[in-house]
C-alpha cells in the first residue's frame, strides 16, 4: 500500500532518515517538521500538539485491504511485530487501542485519556489524548515486516508508526470471557442436575431410616405413614410403664397429652430440600430418627405432677421418743422425689423409643431434722429432762414431778432451730394438783334460779388455776438448771357463764307452758318428779337443740328412778323410769306452742286420754327421743315441776313466734279386741281406747306473717285386752 510519505506497508524508505513526527489538531493530520541541524538523529522527538493547534486529515482507505475492526496493537521497537488477528475474531472494545493495520478506523474514546509519558532507548514521547471524532482516521502506522532486514538504528533512527505505539499492548479479554461463559454454563448444568436429583428424592424416605424401631427407609411418604400407623398405634396408646427409684407405675399417653404425629414424622424425613445434608442422607443412607410427638402442655403438666406425687417417698425426720422414762433416738432417713425437669425431658423425647419400663431420674430429699440436729436435741433437752425429778413450787406447796411423769408429758417436734421439746401443760397441771392439797379453786358459773316462781341470774365467781403453758415452760427450763425447781404462781380463772352474758339472753317472760294430768300410780309419779327436777333450769341458747333423753339420763336406779309400767313392743311391761313418756309429752307441747322447730318426736302406739290426740310423745332411752331447736334470737329457759296432780313445763324467753294449732276429727276407727301374750313381765290389762287416725296442723307466724305451716298425721292402734300366760 502506498502512502503520501513514500512508505510501503508501513516500512521506511531505503535511505531517507526518519524524521520526528508532529501531530496536531484532532490527531488527524501528521506533519513532518523541517530538519533541525542541532537535533540528534539517534533520538528523535515525538511532539503531539493539542487539538486546537493542528488538524489531521483522514487517510483514504485502500480498496485492496479489507476493513478491520480489530483493536490496534502497540509494537515495541525491540520486538518482532505481532501478527494481526483474523478478521473473523475481532471484538470491538470500548477502550481505544493502538492501530496495527494501516487505514483502520479509530474507535472514539468515551472519556479523555490521561497524559502518559513513554520512553525507550530510541524514543521518548509525551502523549496527551483527547476524544477523537468518529470521522478522524490516523495516518498509516509504520509496520515492520517479519521479513525486514536489520536496521542500524545509529545510522537510521526509526520513527514510530503511530503515537500510540509507545504503549504496552493490552491482553485480549476474549478468552477470559469465553472461560467465564463456559464455567457459568457448566455451573448451570450442575445446579440443574443437583436440583433435579433433590426433587427426585423429595418423596422418598432416606434408606436405612428407622422410627421407633420401624424400618421405613426407601419408602414413599404414603408408604411410610401406613407403616408407622400400623406398627406404632398400639405403642402410642398403651400405658407407658415407668420406674422411679424402687417404685413402678404407668403413665397413660392419652390423659397425659402425648400423641404420635405420624404426618409430621414423615414430613420431617421427606420433602424437597436443597441442603447438601439432605441429599447426602438420600445417597448414603440415614439411621434412627426420632418420631414427632404432639404434647398438650396442660395435660402433660398435670400428669407429671400426679406422677411425682405418687412415687415420692417422704423423708423421715430424726426424732426422740421416751420408752420407760428413757430417751431413744430414731435416725433420720432421706426421702426421694421425681426429678420432674429431667423426667419431663425424657418422656417428651423418648416416650415412644425408650426401653420399657422407662427409668426416670430421682432426687434425694434431705429430712428437715438430720443427724446433727438429732444429736443436739438429745444432748440439750432429752437427757437433762429425765436425769432427775423436777420440783414445782406454787402457793407455799411443792410438788415433785418424777422422771416418768416428765417423760410422759414430753414430745419432740421439728422447729426452725431443729428438734424442739414440747411439754403437755395440761398433764403437768394435773400432776401438780394430784401432788398438792386443795391447790385450786373452781370458778362458779353464773346461772339461773327460780325465785318466787320467776327466773333470776345468780352471779358467778372467779376461781384459781395454773396456766398450762407457763407451767410447761418453767418445768422445761428447770430441767436444765442446777436446782431443778420450777417456780410458778396461781392465776385467776373466769367462769364459763358470766352474769352479763346471761342477762343478754332476753329471758324475761313466759312464752308458752303446758301441763298433763298424773295417774294414780305413785311409782310413776316419783319418776315424773325426778324427771321434772332434771328438766327444770335447762338453758337452750339460740340455735341449740334440746334432747330430753340427754337431760333425763342416766335413767337408772342410781340416777334416782324407779321401776314402773311402760309399753314395749305393743305390750305393757315393767321397766326403770316407767312414766317418763309423760315428761316427754309435756315438754314437747311446751316447745310446740313456743314455735320451736320440731326435730324429733314420736307419739305412743296407743292413745291415752290424758294427752292431746296426735300431739304427744313417748321416750325410750337410746331409741326414741324428743328433740327441738331454739329457732329464735333469744335464749330459752325451761321451768318444770309436779303439783296439783299435774306435770308442768314452762318456757321463759322473749315472745317471738305466734302459734296456731288445729286437730282434725278422728278417722279410720278400729275397736279393740283381746290378745294373749307369753312375753316375760307381761301385765294383764282390760280393753282400752279404739284405734284411729288423726292429723295435727301448726301454723307459725312472725309479726302477723305466716313463716311456716306443718301438718303431721298419726295412726293409733286399738288398745286390746291382754291376757298373759
């Protein structure tokens, strides 16, 4: 290719020395400056002027050379020129490079390049690069042919083919890009293969997998679920045997809130998972896997609490007992308790997999009183207490309490500081009283007395006694002293019933009274006199229940009663206290009209004309009683006596209830007949009253308003004639 400078293919002419090139303007015009005689031919200078100073004309492209887009290369003058790359492989680069072929267009630089200084043995140049317009083409570069003859640079200086030839050639990036693309393609293929493999194994249980002893490795998810349900259903529902120390019991899974979750168990072993560990187990196999359980927290906590209570062994405190007046120590024993925290963890994780019975851990429970406290109590309290008698000095009297009495009153109980000695103060008071003379004075309770046929309060009087607690403390202290004498004082004791308390009961008027006629049997009358003496003065506090059998007891000859006629099993016989049923009838009617609550009463089997029909009561010790309750806010005082051929009972209190009573006509009348009896003590009798049925109704009102109404029906038997034998 011919150029304007007489160069062919970028080679210098035969004998014309190379002159420095001057590039001006937009790097599109190359001028040859005039030769400077003073310049050194061996070191040509390269001067590039700014774009404002010169303009480089475009070089017309050769018609014979194909257009190349390959990036230009920089050829060092000491190296062989690089061969241009094939036109089929060029790839445009965003950055400008040196032109390695004449006539190649210059790629524009996006941004202005920095100033660069290049030097060499024959070249020193400073290049200031600016943006090259699209229509500017560099002058043809000087290119050395590989066939060029060696040039004597001393004689003929070499002019650079291009201002850019002073730079080191850039390494091509095509191969790097190809490598990256190839690596990326391989990675994509491998990743796809990995994902596909994981997906293929998603619904298969890793081989070698077992759950609670059931082999499910290699099964599909549905097969694994079926296998677990078939093999583990009974295990998951039957009672779980457990051992806690030396005790054995069972735990019911259902009531304890433990349930096998088959679905969750299989899900934990299958499913799409990209984690390498999941693929590893699929390829190389797994092993035992824990089943997944569902636990109800409330039920499980309750079950563990009940289990702990059932297997706990309470510790035994060391203690001291007295045998035959001598102290004996009982050694302490540690207890055991379920370690609930560890047991909970074991059962939650292993209730399906652990060997049966499941051994649960226990903890030792130390007794509150150990050997050290036991030894201290023996030395400090027990031994000194019974070492010798203790004297009790009180009110100028001295009572000697022997070791046997002290030991009988002593017990040891756990306390904050260990075993503590406790003495029974009441036992010690009794022992002191028994060993002294008239030491105490009993208190006299305030009471009611009938004066001039009316109740009055008789004031009570204080007495003297020993305070049990004070005496016990004094004896305990004295047992550890040198003189072993307890000094105590008498203290006053108040009556159980005070005058003020009785006056507040409101016993001030007669609220009801009733009387029944006596018979002509003197013995019977004696029993009624004795019975009225016992009933007289009976005080019934508000809410209390009165029992006539308790008041009359004991119904014996020693109790002041005599043998008399009575009815037993429908026949007249003789017994102690015969006739006391009349006392029961009279008292019942007095309470009836006072409005008191009828708790218990029973009419006679035969009707006696001295009593009101259906409103009378019999008594028999231990079997039949008359009981009523004081249902008023006031106290009630009973007054009873025998006079004027009658038994009288009166109720003193404050008027509260208003009572109305009605009795129905007789019905179902049955006339008497004659019967024969061979019972021991049988008493012959003539025929008496007929049998009949009657109803008694009571209406009780308060301030004009009916509070309650009660109706009671009774059927009397006919009083048949009796023959004995």
